[in-house]
C-alpha cells in the first residue's frame, strides 16, 4: 500500500507514525537484560618474593661504584688469604669484583634498553628490536590470540556452556509479555493503529490509486464470471457511481471498521505468551545461528593485528614496561650479581669455582627437598 502513496507524503507519514510508535514502545516495553555474570577484571597482586628480591638487589650497583672508587685509595695492599696452607693474594680484589659487577649490570641494562631504543632507525646505532620488528611482533601476537585465546570455536563453546542465548531470550520474552499485558499499552497501541490508518486513507491520491487498482483486479477476476459481473454492474448502476468511486468511499470508512474490530488486537496479545513459548526453541536456534555466523565472519587475527599496528612505539614501550618494569630491573641488578661472581672467578678461578660448585649443589638439593 505504501507504494501507492506519493514518495514525499509517504516518508512524512512514516516519520510521524514511527516517532509515535517509538514513543509508545519506549514508555511501556520493559526489556531488562541479565546482569553480567563476571566482574571487572582486577590486576593480579605482585608476588612478594619478586618484590623482596628487587629491594635486596637494588643497592648493589651503587655499592659497586663505591667499591670501585674506594679501590683507588685502598685495595688490600700486600694482604693475602691463607686456606689449608695455600696463600691467595687479595691485592686488587676490590677493583676486579667492582669492575666485573658494573660490567654485568651495564651489559644487561644495554641489552634491555636495545629492546626499545632507538625508536627510529639511526645510521650507526640502528633501531630497537621491538620498534624494528613491530609489524612481525603484531602479526605473531595476533595469530597466537586468534588461534589459542579468542577463536570462534572457543567463543561458541563459551556461549553453549553459559546458556547465554536462552537466558537472554527468556528474560526478554518475560519483559515483553509483561509489557503487552498492560491495558494502557494496548489502548495506546490501538489509538496508534487508528491514527495511522486515518492518516493513510485520508490522502486523496492514495485513495484514488487504491480504488483504481482494486477495481481493475475485481473486473479481471469477474471476467470469466458473467453472472457476478452482471450483478456488480447492476449494483453500480443502482448506486449511480462507478466501481472505483464506491471503493474509494469505502476506503474512507476504513478507520471506523478497524476500530470496531479491535478485538483481534487483544486476542493477539492474549495469545502472545503461548505462541512465544511454542516457538522458543526455534527462536533459540535462529538466534544461535545468527550469532555463530557473525562470529565466523569476525577476523580476530586481523582485528588484533590492526590494533597493535596503531600503537606507536612509545605507547608499546610503556605498555610492556608497565607490566614488566620491576622484572626488567631485577634482571639488570642480577647482571651486577653475576658480574660480581665473575670477578671472584677472575681473581682466583680454582677457589671460586670450587666454592660456587659446592654452594650451587647445596642450594639445588635443598630446593628439591623443600619442593617435594
């Protein structure tokens, strides 16, 4: 029927009626969505063991600098260590271990810094590992996420396990049934129907087109029925009007006819709960199919990769350091400890390696015993 109306009037009427219908629905329809079954993700607490180790190691680089400076003034001059009749000279020990420790710290600091800096490629210094391999890192991370963490199969499995679709459909169905059961909603909905039909049939061009097409259809239908066709012509002669004019006058009374037969609206709303329950399984199946099709169309790998590509190098560096800054610094300080141990090995290889072997074996056996 809308095709028979002028386009401008059709759009204007449609806009007005949609606005009115929207107002009715917004006032009466109660569609409550279920509460989220999961809370806001919280940052895991820091491990106290790592934090304690970080605090212990933090002063070591500063102590090494002080030892290095102090070695210029005093470094065990002419002193020696006697163990089982063996003599180990101590002269120069402070400078050896302090330099080795600082080298270990600086080596790890440079290695970690080279992960992020320089941000841009330099003629001599090159470019940091992460900025230089940003596209490859983004691709590998996105591929891992899409294949192992958030793939369509896992999403479908989660939807099935949680009965999410059934729960949402059930609550939405209950809210819809409660809303349409209100008498005020039904009365306003009936008024909207009457207003809409009234606005349509009181358009003269619309009535003319409807009556013209209907009269042609009736005449075509009676073409092979001479008795009915003769009766129709007799009736139009008695009324003194053409068939098209009779139909046009009848269309004007359509709102009254609709208003007199409003029982079908109440019957529809009364039967709605039962009908919705009958098709509930089919609704679940259709909604599930639609969601699965949407999930299958999602290119999660491309989505994650594009988002990572949009991260500038500074933002990417901050993101990684915010998550691992304490661990990265701990690695730097451990470099100082390892350098310090290397200094002792340089000073006296046999004694140092013997002690380190015994100490390492003791720690390993004690850890294994406690673990078991």
